[in-house]
C-alpha cells in the first residue's frame, strides 16, 4: 500500500494487527507537511488470532476499531476491545453499530457495558446498516470490496479447484497404499517400513522445529 501517512500516533493499529497474526513492514519514502509518508507491505499470514485491546491502548486505535473488529471476527476465539464508550458519541453509536453490523454479516458480537466483544469463527456475508456513519461504512466496504475484486475471486476459484483435485486424489492414493501394505507379498515389509517412515519423519521434524522455537536462548 503506497502513499500512506505513517505518523507513529496513527499507526498503533498495525501493532494490534501484528498481535493478531497479520504482520506488516513500514518504510518511509518522504515527508509531507512534516508528516512521514511511505509504504506498508502486508506479509503472508497463517491465520488470525484473537486479541485483547486494553483500556490504555483503545484511544490509540479508536478510529480503526471497525476494521479491527471485522478482522477479529475471523479469529479462533473471542476478542475484547475494552472501555470503547467513546465510540458511542461519534457520528453515530459506532460501538453498537459495529456489533450489529458483524451480526448482520453472519458473525457474533456483543456490547457489554462499554466493552466490545467479538467472537471468532468468520463471517458469512449479508446486509448491515451503516447508520449514516462513514467510518462504519468504510469498514464494511473493505470486506465487500474484497469479495468483489477479480483478484480475490480468481484466488478463491484457484483454491477451490486445487482442493477438488488434490483432496479426492490424496484420499484414493492413501487408501490404495494402505490396501497394498496389507497384502502378503514378497518384500512388503520394506514397503511398509518406507510407507510408515513418512508419518514418523513428519512427527520427528515437527518436534524438532518446536524444540528450536521454544529453546530459551535462540528460539522465538
């Protein structure tokens, strides 16, 4: 994303996204009117994690809560945005509007006092009322524009075709190999050893990777 204002007081939401598993890199290209302007590069992600935005941090991301809440809807568990009562006195009751909008798109969200709670599990699509609030509308637009873009539709179709081709073939191949391993044939012992070693190897490699990641001195 190019030509983005990168004032540190306005980019806290990127830190929240990083805690959710969406990593970005920022680079400043120039200054305009004393403000840094540059690029944001969104890195590949393996999934979205839930997040807890505490009371002290909420004011730093107050205008980005609608987008962060939509992202949180795709996490695996509940996300909390604490003491977000300021959203009630924007162009609309943005706090209740965000929760209602997520529910309108097939997700689960609720307002508990001044806290916004967003359950994970994903969104299904639907209709929601922006209540005349441009910031809420912009948040929903990001979601709907993604589904309307040709790049997203192409990527989705490629994923579907890949799944339709590889999953059935993988199941058939696995069953055929298992049936072959069950036969009483000459040399079947060697075949069984090779066949079983793939499972053992994957477990061993995974164990070594986690051992490295959790190692106190050099791990992460």
